[in-house]
C-alpha cells in the first residue's frame, strides 16, 4: 500500500503528537482522516526512522538498483543463492541492490524454487541397526496380518505451553533441483504442563494431563490406571492377546516395576527400549504421536489465545477431542510406509523423501 508524501506527513505529525505511540497515533489518524486509506501501525516508526537516517520518508535505493544489464542481474542473483542457498529475497535485495521482485523473477526463470527446510531428529550411528531391526519386524507383522496396525497401542508424552512451535515455512533452501535439505535438531521444547496419550487404531484410547516430571512411579500409575484398569480389564482374553503396547526409551519407561506390569498384561507383546521388541532410540519419525498427533495438536492449539495455564489446558482438551478418527487412522496406518522408507534408507532419516 503506497501513500502520498502529504499523507505520510500527517501520519508522522500524529505520531509525534502521541509521544511516539503507534497504537494511539493509529487511532488519532483514523479519527482525523476517516475517508483515507488507513496504514498499519508499524509504518509510523518506519517513517520517523527513514526521515532521521535518510532525510526522506522512504529508504533510498542503491544507485545500481535494478540495473539494465539482465545478464549481470542473473549472474548476481544466481551467484548469491549458490553461495548461500538460505538467503531470503530481502537479503538478496540488500546485498545486490536488485529488487526483490526482479530477483524472484530471475530465480523463477532459471527453475530455482524455495524448498522448505525440514528439521529432523539427530541420530547416532549406533541407532541405524536398531531402526532397521524394528522396521523389519513391523513389516513382517504387516505381511502376516494387514490389520496389525490396529492392534498396536502407541504411547508418548509431550510438554505443552503457550510458547508456540517452530515455523519452518519461513526457512527455505534455493536450488534448481530438490536437494531434500534437512537440518538435524537435538532440542526439545519448553512447555507449561505435561500430557501422556495413547492411540489405538483410529481413536485416542486415553490421555492424561499431569504436572511435574514423569518419574517411574508416576508412569507406572498412568499405565495401570489408564491402560490396564480402564481398558485391558474390560477386554476378553483373546482380544488382549492380539494387542502390542509401544513406548519409547524415556528413562521413566525403563523402571523394573513398569517392565513387570507390562510382562504381566502383555507377555512378550510390548515394545520398549529393553522390551521383547526393542524400540529404536531417537526415532520420533516412526511413532504416530510424534509425527502426527503432537504437531497437529500444537498447530491448532497455538492458533487460539492462551492467556493462562487454565485456558491453555482447556484449549488442549478441546483440540484433542476434536481430532477425527480418519486422521488418526491415516497416521497409524502410515507407519508401514515409514518403516519401508526407513529400510530403503538403511535406517537413516527418511522424512525429507516423503
């Protein structure tokens, strides 16, 4: 949106009269000139800064801005993104003096696309074989029974807060072919409360919100209350024998009392770090709660206003209850595809190829 110099002068006058408060200046300008197009409040600070630093309402462009030699323009733009594929169009404009619009046109002409960057979990070399072993076992189970995925109870814990989540849509990697670019990450988020959840087939079997850290005693209590008493005890023996219980390698999962509880109710049908079926460490790309549920929930959750921990908690409950069974079914049934991709890539990260 462009404004005349007269309009910009009136905006700056309102801004100064309101002691450099853009919110009040925006209201004042609206009341003074209701018939005009109304600017965003961020323009007031920018007008003042440009006037002080550059002597005009607009930041001057370099003298070589949008030079006529199209060959030099293409060389400069392509050279910039080849040297640093993570450059934004704004950074190209600042470094080369070529307008963002023209730089984007050059990149489009030469088939360069802004591929999104995928942040993936860091793996250690010793993890590859464990991932291969688990994926091979899962694929064999699916070969014998195509509905096996309906018998796996997937469980995990997460931390939820109003801090938000990483938005990868603003990170790109310019290239004329898809480089399948990915970045290893090791960090976990910092959140306000903890939640444990279990998926089975096409539904959320159960979930539990709790405060504080998840120690072995609390985890044993969660499994006993929300899996054994509320679900397993209501099933006939033949149905219970088909079930597999999955958990990752968190320290609280490795306690002896947890193993004894799972052995008593699942026998050899449980998956864990030290279980009869060994879960591969650092593999959130293989469990539906990590690659689907938590991201789906947080994406919906952080679109809402979370002014307090109670509001955040209620928003979480509303979000988790609104997830459709179709989405959960698609996530649990896609584990087979992910295991096949993991095997194809010899146990390494594979999500960038999906």
